[in-house]
């Protein structure tokens, strides 16, 4: 019996076929043999049957009206409590509503959100109110499974109501299985994904109403921006990057250019000349240090460099940085 219970889980609203048959038969005949109920222990668990007081080998059905009332009573009680709670909340905030209406819009144009729960709550609300388009920038960092699950829960309703989503990743996202699995969930929606070599920080914009940006590296503090001028400016920044990015479904950002140097190596060369160390370059381009150093080694081989100091000189001498950076501008607007 215990083994049957462990392999027979379901909710009362999804009564199994065997349980449905046995309960209906018990209602028709007035009782059912205890042995016959063993394949459907849910009937006892949900208190739809009770022992026959005259014969322990038989069970009698609980009338459906009584069973339903037993289930509905606690739900209705909880609903009543929640309604009272909502009324109390409305009464508590009513004195502040008039004050809020009198304040200027600028006062509330920038809100500091502290803590993941508060940030997620604000994002959930903004997403629920989004009607046209959501723009997102996601710098390369490994996204945990629970983070992607939360993103799926937030984004799926957007797609279902016909909103457009455009997302920018860094090139390494093309090889990240978690990100690719997430993208595959929305293959049929009005969703576009592109990748670019370098992104500064995360950004989320809903319609032209609100934008979110982080203020700390640990993601525990963010700004909610509702100032129209700031939001429009951030949209222009997004569009600037979008036109220079490569669609995720097409293109190959690491292809070798005519000069024998790949797009990503052009980006690394630029940062090398600017004086950045390997760790900083890897962080800026969203890759690990080992991969970054492998690209630097290939760059050195392509230019015939024998040392790090000579590499910087050869990069400058080659004139490669005077050309349009393929990773930034070569792709154009597809």
C-alpha cells in the first residue's frame, strides 16, 4: 500500500481514472470493498471514502456535497481573509495617495532598488505592463538555472500577448548551452537575438516607459528609471549597439578576415594597445582568460611577434586599428 501511494501522486482536482471509477461505483452501490480500493489510495487520502461501521472489509462513500464543502470551506475562509487584508492595505495607503498625486513626476523618476527580491518584483511589474517591446542587454556571464527559469516565467507572457523582444549578448553566448536552450524556448515568437564583442553592463527597457540598470557588480542594487529623457537616451544607446551586432542565428563573429586575423582578435588588439592586461580583456569581451590568451598567441603568430612588447608595436604598425573594426561595424544592419 505504501509503495502504491508513493507512485500514485495527484491532486484532488485531477482524480485518477481508477479513483474516479471506484468513487462513482461506490456512490451508485453505497459501498466498495476495501481490497478493491488498493489501486487508488487517493480515495482515502482525499477522504472520499470512510470505513463501514458494520463491516471492516467495506468502505462507504462520503457524499460529494459534503466532500466538496470540506474542501471549499478553508479556501473560502482564506479568500475572505485576503479580501479583508486588501481592504486594510488600501485604507493604510489612502492618506499617502493624495500626497503622491501632488508630488512632481521628477521626484519618482529614479528609484533605488535594493535586494534581489525587490529588483525582481519591479521587473515583474514592468514586464506585466509592457505592451509593445522589451529591449535587453545581457553581458556574458554564466546564467544560473534558477535565473533562466525566472527569465522564462517573466518573458513567456510577453511573447504570448504579441510583444517584441530584442536581446543583445556577447559573442561567447553562441557557445553557452544554457543561453542557447533559453533562446530556443522562444523560436516562434517575435524575438530577435544578436551578439556583439563587448557590452558594458546589463540593461532592460520596457516600451519607452521604464529602464533598469545595475549599480553594483553583485547585482544587489539597481536603478529603476522612469525619466523620459533618460529612457530615450538608453534606447538610442541600445540601437547603436544593435546595428553593430550580428544575428545569433546567422553569421560567424570569429571568422578570419582578409588580413588573416579574426574579428575577436581585432577587438583584443585594440584593448592590448590601450594597455589592458589579459584578465581585463577577457572580462571586457566575456571570455575566460585561457581563451583570451590563446587568441593573443594566434594574433602574435599572425603578426610575427616574438614578445608582448613587440606585439603592441606590430599591431600599431600594421594599421589594423585604423580600419573599421569588423566586430563593431563590419556586420552592419542585416
